[in-house]
C-alpha cells in the first residue's frame, strides 16, 4: 500500500469515529462512513478494488451488527477491525477470511487504545463542565471542537502508519506500554458497563417511574437464560413496548372523547335554553 492511500484511509477512519461531529455527527459519521460496508466500498475505491472492498466490508459488518456500547464500554473496536484489518485485507487480496483473521484480534487491541485515548481526552469534557458552571455556551462548544485536534491526530496517524507498515506496527506500540498500564486499562474496560447501566438507570428510572426497573430485571433474565439473537430481542422488546404504550394511548383517546362529549352537552344545553 502506498503512503497516500494509507493517509486517505487514515482520514476516512477519523471521520468514522463515534465522537466526531462531521457528516451530521453519528448519523453520517459512525453509522455512515464508519460502517464497515460503507467504509469497505470507499477503501475499495482508494485501493482500486471496489468488489473486494464491498465483500470484505459486508463480512465485517455482519460481525458487528449486534454490538452495543453501554456507557462507553467497548467490547471490540469496530474502527480498528475495519480501517486496519479490512483495508489490509483489500490491499493484500486476502479476501473476507483475511479480514476476519486480522479484524477480530485488532478489534480487541483497539479496546486498549480506546480506553487509553478516552482517559486522556477526558480533559476537554471537564473543561466544558467548567464553562457550563458559568453558563458560557461558546466555551462549551470551543472545548468540544478543541477535542477534535487530538482525536484527529491520534486516529489519522495511527491508521496511516498501521496501514503503511502493517499489523505488527500496532502490536509494537502496545508493547511499549508498561504492564501496569495495560492491566489498569483492562480493569477500566470491565467497570465501564456497570457505569453505563448506572447512567441509563439514572435518566430512565426517575421519580414516579420506579416501576420501570422491572424492565431491566426482565431483560437481564432474558439475555442470561435464553439463546435469543439480537433480532429476537428487538421483536420481543417491541411487543412489550406496544403492550405498555397501548393502554396509555387508549387512555388519552378516551379522555379526548370524554372531553368532546362534555363540549357537545354544553352546546346542546345552550341551544335548549335559547
């Protein structure tokens, strides 16, 4: 792979990061350009093999269809698998098998880099909090935009060098960190899911809606004791949502009908008096 091709893939990978505001934020970035099937097609154009790019992108897309990131917990980094494993598979002509062989371990390696980068980049979030305390909206926006400088530098440089020098480059970088750092990052990665679910509970189970805790218990029991795939879970949850919302909607409709009936009676009384 030539350096200019590696650089273009590095820039593309940055635009597909979950925390970038470009291309309509998550809609056009992480869920658009960052999707393996879309990124694979674009990388195929860059590398001169669109067919292989689409096939490899679709293969990697299937691996990450059911992935969720509760509270920032990252089970596997899709970006590393796509913009390093997928691109190198296209360039080498290895096909979907090579993409999976490189993408799976690279996704796990990417988690360590993700935790390391987010730990240092949290400075900008705390900087924004200080501006929020004094009501400085421009300061908050400026902090968010400044955070894009290290984000762009980190991902563009890492993706570019990894594509130019190969997968071993990423492994060599990890080997430079002390063991205590890697151990700490592993512990943080295991804590993050609990933090994420805590955040969901804080905003969902508000005062007067404590009964919604039942859904978390039901979901935990369902996932822990069944072999439901992600589609089955979505359809089951949709059915529960319909059962819960329908009585509410019916109540609103009945209330509206009752209000209309009262208005009709008042109009009839008024006509009778005349």
